[in-house]
C-alpha cells in the first residue's frame, strides 16, 4: 500500500492538482471571452466583423494580463520576505486563496450572466494574494532548498514536468468538460466548478497536511581567502545581472507570443471550438515532457548554459513557423518545433540559486518573477497593438518578433558561459600554488 505519510513533505501534489485546475480555468475563460465578444462592433462598422471581434478579445486580454502582472508586485515581495524568514508555506498558501476567488468569480459569470469585465475584479483579487509569481517562486524556493547544487537543474525540471503533465491532462479533458451541460447547468459550469473545487483541495492540503522539511539556510563553508572572496562575489553579481537579462528577454518573447496566440486561435482560418482549444493547450504542455527528457539526456554531455541556448533556439524556430500557420495541422507542426522551449527558465533559476546563499533564494527568485511582471507591463500592450495593426496584412507578425527577441536572449547567457569557462581556468591556476 502506498505510504500517504511520504507525501507530507512533497509539493508535487499541489503542483499537479492546481495545474489541472488552472488548465480547466484557462479553457473556460477563453471560451467565455469568445462568446461574449462574438457580437462586438467598432466605431467604424455598425455590424460585427472578424476584426472587431479580434480587437475586442485582444483588448480584454491586454487589460486582464496587465492587471495580472502589475497588481502582484508589492504583495509578492512581502510574501517572499515572509518566506525567507522561515515561513515557507506562506508564499504558496496565500496565492492559492486568490486562485480560488478568481475561479469562483468566473463560475458566477457563467451561472448568473455577470459581465465578462467581472473577471478584472477576479484577477485583482488573485494579484493581491501574490499571484503566480509568488506561488511559483515559493515552489521553486522549496526545491532549491531541498536539493544539492549539482542536481538542482534536474529537480527544478522535474517540478516543471509535473506541472506540464498536469496541464496536459487538464487541457485534454477541458474542452470536453466545457461542452457538458444540461437544462439546469450552462455550458462551462461543470468545468469551472471543478477548477474551483480542485483549488479548494489544494488549499486544504497545503494548510492542514503539507509540511516543509527542515533544511539548512546557511551557505556552504568557503575556503577562499578574503581577496578571492571579493572577486567571487563580484563575478556572481555580474552573472546574476546577465541571467536576469537573458530571462527577461526570453520571457518577453514567450509571454508576448503566447498571449496573442489565445486570440489568434479564435481567428479565421483556425476559429477553434472548445475541444480544439483544449487540444491546442495540451500540445503546449507536451513541451514540458519533451523539455524534461531533453534535460535528462543532454545534461550528461552539455552545460546548463548550452541547455538554455538549445531551448531558446527551439522556441525561436517554432514561434517563427507559427507566424505562417493557416491550418490546424500547421499549428501542431509549429508546436513540435518548440519541443525544448521549457528548458531555459528552470535552468536559469537553477543557475541563479547557485549565485546566492540559501537564505536569499526566496527574494532572488521572486525578484526574477517580478522582473517578468514589470517587463510584461510594456510588452503586453505593445504586442496587442502591433497585432491589431497587422491583422489585415500579416497577423503572424508578432510571432516573428518573438522569434527575433528569443535569439537575442541567447547573448547574455552565452556571456555567462564564457565567464564560467574563464573562472574554471582561474581557479585551476590558484590551485597550483
């Protein structure tokens, strides 16, 4: 019989169930937004057109995404500080409350026909609880504290795998569940209701059952002299800056492209149904599995920096192909090219954690997440307006832009790799004395 007690120190059950719930919510929200924007018009046309519907949807997501990224900034910092003082469950527990509130609000939008703008209130409540950046940084901080440096990339990628498998399962089921309804229940009620129930289970598990294993927060003993220590910290700081720059550029490329993809899927010639949306989202989560396998195999022969570059190149190729997608089978071909696209972020987090002491993991990782949020306040409206301006002549232009930025993101991390090679040589010379 499986020992349930062994789960008490594992965060994987929360990641698994919460991501299934999130996949349900994403499909539900996407279909509800499509339905509510179906008859939208613009000042230049008294009747609804494809362009007016696309603009209405993209404007909704622009506001929704900007709120989701701006509101959590201060709460996430406060939660990270609380976490670094030893209360490691708090940065995970509080965001789960926000998730539950926002899912219940979408359920009310469906059941009692509240306006879709109600979801702006839901995303604000989610943000005030720390949002995804607090939740995911909290999860990764626990992983960092409970793993050795040489194994940290694998451990972080394993959590990403759990996240991806859960998203795959949830996405495959979500389209079918959305369409289940009866006289008493509207379309989407079951799907979003299950999402809320799953988050409630996660909240109960984290509060009442999960415990954080005791780990040492002290830095490992250093044998260098004071002079060498000064050089080392100087190098670490520059590495941190370069890793942040690479991570931010890659997040702009991925985040900007994926936000527009939600609207692009609803546009002719794709014009997907709920089932197709679920399958499309599932294809995105398959990347978590292929990325994990890529790390497991390639990490034996190449460095973390090389893994990051491979992942960024994979995404650049796939998102460039996405710009020319005109049929569903082409969408899946483009997704296939991004098979290693999830490698860079957990590997960058692992490299960052190696630059600081254990008691600073939380604030370092939350700072990375918040830098993504701040960057998104710029790229979300920019990508949206570019997409709206290019709808008539090249709707996929924003995807080519993401491809270019992804390639640029390889430059800072390449510098980190070159510096690491030089430092190894420097340490070898010191050792000959």
